C-alpha cells in the first residue's frame, strides 16, 4: 500500500465526497424512486434476463474448457472441411451437436477458433447454432402449432443468412478480426493448464471463461432491462404502422428484448394477428443472432470495426430475407 500517496488518493476522494453530498440532498427523491413501480419492473426484468442467460453462459464456458483440455488441436482442424462451401454447411449443422443458446456461444467459439476453426466458419456457427438445433425447433413448433410453415421458414432463413454471411466474410475479410491473437490465447491456455491436473484445469478454465464473459452479460442485462422498463411499446408500434415498418419494429424489439432462442417464439406468437408473418420471422431470426447483450460479447471477442461490419450484414440479410420469405408465407 506504499504506492497510495495522498496525491493518488485525492482524485478518488473528491468524486466520493461529491456523491455523498448529492445523496444527502437527493434523499427524499431517492426514497420516492425506491417506491416507484418502475424500479420493481426493472429489477424483475434484470433478474429474469440474467437467470435465463446465465446457465447458457456457464454451459458454453464448460464446453469451452472441455474442448481446451481434452480435444487436441489437430482433431478440430481435421473435422472442418477445407473447401468453403462444405465448411459452411458443416458449421450450420454443428448446432445439432452443440444446442447452445446464443449466450453460451461466444466462449465456445473462442475456444474453437483457438483450436483451429477458421473465423468465417466460427461466424456461421455463432449465427446458426442458437436457431438450427432440435431444442429451438421443438419450442418454435410448440408456439406455432397452427402455423408450421413459420417453423420451417425460421430454420431455413437462419440457415441461408448464416451461410451467406459466412461466405461474404470468407471473401472480404483477410486479416484476423480477433481482439486477442491466437498466440495470446495459446499463452493464456498454457497458464491455465499448468495450474494442476486435467480436472483442475477444466474447473479453472470454466471459472475464468465464465467471469470473462459474465461481466459483458451483466452490463448487457442492465441496459436491456432499462430499455424494456421505460420503452412504451404501443407508441413504437403506432410509429411503425407501415408495411415495412412492422419489420423494423419487430427487429428492433428482438434486439431490445434479448430473449433466449428457446423462448422468443412464444413472444412472437402473441403478435401473430397484429403484424405480418414475415416480420415475426425477422423477430425470431434476428434475436438469437444479434441482441443487446450478445452484441457486447461479440465486441469483446472481435475488433470493433469487424463487429460493426458483422452487425450490418446480419441486419441487412435478415431484413431482406424475411421480406422475401413473406411472399411464400
């Protein structure tokens, strides 16, 4: 503690003193705010989203650690086809083997990239995995029993969008978009693997990965809960009361609500007689690919420029694809 001189402590004490004075003067308003129904809605929303997402982040971290400790790098590289088109199809079908929600995708994919998975293949897995899997298929079929065409359309559009974006990234991106280089990831894994045996390494790696991704998840949940609490959905619906406005509204709602891919179909079903079927499809495809909380986690994995490029591709492809698919629906 010798390094904490009075001059270094002073910048910390001044904001703290200001905060104490502000709280004293603001105490009556603060008490009223604590009794506000908005605060109760905010807390319920935050806890609900966090509890819904946390198990999947933990599952993704556990799968990541198991891959890191028990699966050799050469084996992963051998599984992935060399040619781009078979590799894209392989990545889309990985969701059947790893039915992980979008919240658990980032730690798992980070480890797969470390093991030798190309970035464009990893992107396809991130986008398609949370949708093209048997769990989500069953949940969507339950929500739309009387409209099975929406179930098949959701699976098909997610498959097409993921493959198309993967192909675009394969053609246009040459440099590594990762924030951490593969060398840095190797050094991090080596430090974790030298702390004990394999079982110890699994638990240590899971904890490290969980807390690394957990901080972005909590920030995303806080922001999402605040938006959900203070957003007036009726006003937004009235503002977008136009043919293509329904698509914009439902895509924005999917981004803001940040629902799990196993439960968003039940929310979409409540809009079945309010908005066109194509806009419901956009809601169910965009949400698992890009929402508020996983956008922060994607920004933690990829460089900002590439992440924004990816966000644009997802929004454009889902919007155009859902509008075109609505002709069939």
